C-alpha cells in the first residue's frame, strides 16, 4: 500500500483508507462480526487511515473502530472522526463548550486520550468564517484532547475558506468521476498549503460500482432510498447528487474505458488516486471481499490519457449541468 505524506498531518496515510459510515448506520444492516471483519481485512491489506464520525449509528461506528484499534494498533493506525451533526445545524451550536463535550464523547467511544484528527462535519457555511470556532479547535489541541483538526465540506467554496486557516490539517470533500469541480481550485490550494485531501463518496454511493440498474431497490434504512432527493441531509451525499437515472447512463458510457481485468469500481478509485493533491480516498465496504477489492486499486497502473479524457467527456456532457454549480 502506498503511503502519502501530508505536511499538516505530520505523517503519512495510506492512499486507500476505509470509510466507516456503513459500519454504523444508513446503509442497511451490517452486524458487528461483519463490521469488525471489514476493519481487520482493510488493515491486513495495508490500510492505515480509518474515517468515522460521532453521528454514524449515534456512536456505533466509533465504538467498533475503537474496539478494533485497541486490539490491533501498533502505532500505524490513524483514526479520523467528525463532530457536529448530532446537534441542530445552526451556527450558534458550534461553541467551545459543545466542541469539548462532543470531543470527549468521541474519546470515550474510541478509547483514545488524544484523537488523531477531528473534523467539523459539514457545518453550516458561516462556521467556516468563525474565528471563535477555530480558536476553540486550537484550544482542544492545546489541551491534548485532539492532535489536529480539519473540516468535511459540501462545497468547494467552504473548502477554500477553511484552507486559508493555517491550522486546518485536512479537507474532506466529495470527488469522483461524476464530481470533478474540486480539481479546479481545491486540490491545488490544499497541495500549496500542505493540507490533506480526504476523498469521500468516491463511488457515488455505489453507482460507480457498476452493479446497479433501474430495478435495484434499497432498504428502508439505506440513505440511497430515504435521501435520494435530500430529505434527510444534503442530497450531494447520495449518488454524489447526480439523479439516479443520469448516473446509470454515465456508468454505461464509462464501462467501455475500463481496462481488462479491472472492475469499474477499481478504475474509479484509481482515477481518484491519480489526481494531484489527493492524500487518501475512503471507500466504504460491507464485507471483506469489498475491502480487498477497494484496496487493490492502489496497485493498479495509472489511468491512461484516453480513459481520463473519456471521464471528462462523460462528466461534461451528462453530469456537469446538474452538479457543477451546486457544490
């Protein structure tokens, strides 16, 4: 597994990490045994970066990651969590007192005295411009509750605002073959700042696995069912904000450029890893086989220029008019 060094993190992270949302909630049922097996398999395959959040299963994901870490960690594992989405989404809730309480809860869930990385979890846009909020995060570092902090964003403008702050160590953002806008300004800004780019929703909620059809159904407790139009949270988190039928059409066009021996999902992950400035990509996995398939993308050859051009063409023709100006 390739390890990518990040100046503001002060260490390297695995090029392919593991997103742990699905281990907590909102992707259908994943039992405890399967969740721990996914974590173990990812680590066996060289993953050192694990991303979770206090809201995933209201702490279940953090607790599972904490159990895994306690049994497995030899100093190589890096756990990133997120805070803020368990509260009403108003700027007034992003206070020093709440930050301390939220962080302490995650410390208990994860069994860590000092959290490796805490990210504001897609807060209201005004929070990114709040000196008080970032002063409070600096104080958590000074107290030893957290080692570093970052942000998880919905829009490119939010990312750029955060990257202007010298102590923001990371930006987590949606980037995939159906969401190209971060390539324009966000990735270059992060590279210049020495901050990590953590890529989430890399397979557009599974669309880029190539396994779904118009007849595919999702469980009632799966966000691909209940948030398809943004009913519960930002619609950009579900299928990357691309209407399902449009996404299926884009996938059919992309199939033709996938090299022999690769799956569409592996191609899509490799394409992300080829983008300058990407530190780690965090696909989820519901079972060990998916975890192994995802991590194998790090060893694939770079996407050739013709295939990369095809990704851009599909985006420009089908997807760009629907998503580019929204996020």
